[in-house]
C-alpha cells in the first residue's frame, strides 16, 4: 500500500493541475476569511487605516478588475512559456526528461498562485455593492488583493529566472542525478562492511528447492505496461499467508505485456485464480517508467542526454562529459553499497521470495558502454570516460566489479587505436595506466583492511 501511495503522489507531482487546483481551494478559503473580517465591525481596522484601502466601491471594482485581468493574461503567458520550455527540453534532451520538468515544484507553484489570485479577485469583486445606502466595500479584502498583486510580480520575476535556469543542461542533469541518489539510498541502503544480520547468516544456508523449476507454476500478467514498482512487503506477506515461494521473472523498469510471466510460484497446491489475482495486484504497471524502484530509469535518462549530445546534428561533447561526470559520481556512490540478497524471508525464517537484484556490473555496462559506442571518435569524451572509470575503480571492493572496470577500460583503450589519431592514443593509454594503478591501489587498501578485520 505504501508503494502505491508513493506512486500516486509521484503522479500528482508530475501533473500541472494538482498544485493549481489546491491553490484555487486555498483562494476560496482566504476570500471567505478576509470577507468575514470585512463584514465585522469596521472600527477594528482603524489602527491600520493608513495601510488599508479606503476608497469607494467604484475604485475597488476598477482595482480588482485590473488585477484580475492582468493576472489571467500573465498566467496565459506563463503557460505558453512553460509549453515552449517543454518543447525545447524534449528536442534537446529527449522526451523522457519531460516528466522531470513537469515535476518542478517552482513552476507549479507560480502557475497556481497566478490562477489563485485571479480567482480571489473575482470572488471579492462580486461582493462589492454600489449605492449610497446599501453600498459595501470589503476594504481588507481589496487591500489583500493588492498585496497578492505585489507577490505575483515577484513570482513573475522568479518564474522567468527559474525557467531560464531549469532548461540549462547542467540543471537537467543534476536533477536526474539527485533522483538517482535517492533511488540508490532506497534500493541499496547498507554500506559495505556492515555487520551481518541474523537473516544474512541464514541466507548462506539457503537452498532453493530442487524441484522448483519442474513443479513451479507461472503467474501471468493481467495487464500491459511498464513495471513501475512491486509491493514487496505485501507480496512477502501474501506468500507467507498462502505458504508459497515465488521467484520474480521481471524487475521494475521492464515492459510487461498481458500474458507475460511475472514470476513462478512453488507450493504444495497449484495456485488458484484468486492467488494469481492477488499476486498481480502487488505489481504496479503504468504507461511510463518512474524512479520509484527503477534505478536504470535515471541511468537511461543521463545516457540518452549524452548520446543526443554526441549526435552529428548536435555535436555537443561537453554536455556528454557532464553526463559522464554525474554517472561516474553515481557509480562511486554505488560501489560502496552492499548488493541486497535475492532471498527474502518471512518472520518464521522461511524463504518466500526470490528476486535477483540489480548489480554494479549491470549498471556500469548500461551507463558507460552506449556513451563509449557513440563517442569513441571524440578524444575528450574517451578521456573523460577513462577518468571517471579511474575514480570508480578506486572505490570498488568486489572482485566482479573490479573485473568489469578493467574489461571496460581495456575495451576503450583497444578501440581508441581504430578511431583516434596517434597523439590522442598516447593520452588514452596514459589514462588507461592510471585506471589500472588506481584499481591496484584500491585492491591493496581493501585487502589490508580485510586482513586487519
């Protein structure tokens, strides 16, 4: 349930209607509050007479009409600017980054305040009565409308600056990298070297049933879409209550067609349609990929930005180098995290779920291999790849991670001989030696630490 709520909240954050809708409700509440004060004894405001609007009803109508008309025009212009920025982002960085731009809280708040102020002025305007006997002017409400107009002017200046800054390549890339860090903290919470828990000690003795492959039954997907998240706690509870073992055949980020196998269930009794439906309910599918449990989503966004920058039509290697820097920082962060076990147990220490985790090697290959493929003829891109590989290699601990770094560095060096000129090849070979030296130093350092431990 918690994962579904997170998905729903992420969907709300990615919409342009949620914050403006909340803002309109707030505007209605504020209008009622200020009018209630205006309907009360007017002498209450005598001590603030120099700050409160004291004009007649005609002046109040003109003032509110001017504010409302101006703000609805500015709101229209702001929406137009936003659409242009979205179009530019889609063209330059790729359509998958539109979701990140739409989630920007600053843009949503500015648009919401513009609309809320317009609605507030309309609500106050309708209460003004012109006439000598029954005339009524909500002095405090009109004054508050002036305050809102000044606030909107400041927000307009902020909006222009914010949009100009947010469509810059560095801003887009750092936003994705920030989301990646949050996903890493969620999916890989433990640092290497942390003390083993009781469950980890039991995992070493875990043996998957020998007849699992022959006697397990497939669970087919009832819908089509991208697997956005899995309700892991709900699935574990369900497996414990129904007394079965399930091995997941997919992970968040995969595209699932109706009828595809979500997992295989092993139990004494063949799972009935109700169990299959309950298992399907723990898999959250949607039309888009999200950051909730999909680490590859952020990696793919940065890779797509880099590859687009390296295309002949764009020819912007410096944007690609920025992507490489932030991908390298993500890999450095991930190198120090423990890879979760594929085995998950219930409270009685019975194996219930098998889910293969994402590994460092998979992320490294998915991140740097495409960029190297499209940028191998650019010397500065090749050198930056090796520089970041050196920084990553200095932090790897696991032997398979070290092997993957060496394999990729050797591949970059080998292919540079085909695509780069002689002076550039020498620079690549020098950087390659630095990568290997950093790996050896890291291996020696961690080996000494393990010996001392």
